[in-house]
């Protein structure tokens, strides 16, 4: 079940308009909006993990050079 990107509320599909509406805040999304937002969130999470990994590798290198 998709969730609203604004408030985290439950999205309900409307067959007539072919959009998803949030029960909480009333925001509406089409299928393309949902796909784009999911991709953005996935890429953001991937980049954060990459940055953490790079930072950890640097710390390991720095600490090993101090020994």
C-alpha cells in the first residue's frame, strides 16, 4: 500500500481520475509521481550508504596510519 510523501498517510486509488489521494492531507498523485518519488528515495538512500561507507573506509585508513 503506497503512503503519502507529505504526511505518511494512506493513499487510496480513485479509478475515475486514475490518481491516488491521501486520506490524511488530501494530496493527490498519479502513478508516474509515485514511481519518480520512489526512485528519488532509493537513490538518496543509496547515496547516503555510499557516503557512510566512504567515511568508514577513510576512518579505518586514518586510524591505521596513526599506529
